C-alpha cells in the first residue's frame, strides 16, 4: 500500500485508508478512493462495516465483487481457518475485468 496525500488536501478518515492501483490494471489511481472500516461488537464476534467511497460509478460493481470475494477470506483467517486458494492468484477473474 502506498501512502499519499489525499486529493484536494482532504484529511484521512479515522479508521480509513486510501485505495488505488499502481499497476493501472484498474483505472483507480493510488490515493483516489477511500476505504473506511468500522468494527463493532456482535454476539458472534466482531462486525466489520466497510465502505469504499470516491469510486467512479462504472467501477463500483467491480469493487463490490472484489470485496465480496476477499472479505470472506479475511473472516476465515481471523477465525483461524484456511481461506483456500486466492481467487486472484492467476490475475483478475473475468467477472472482475474492468
């Protein structure tokens, strides 16, 4: 992850980070979007609320699919389970191609 100033001098959100792709594989330059994570108590453990903002409308479905693929992997690791094979190991799957 590359830390860069936010566009327009915006302050970094608490519990958040900037997001982007240095490779240019997806047209979201580093620092151009923001991911905010909030954690709250839940009877079964911890609830993770993730918001990815500042994305162009045409890129929102692509990122929603990506987060849907990788958040369950994060949950598996946190629970001490094997997350299985990385779905992006061979590159972006066709459904995530921009």
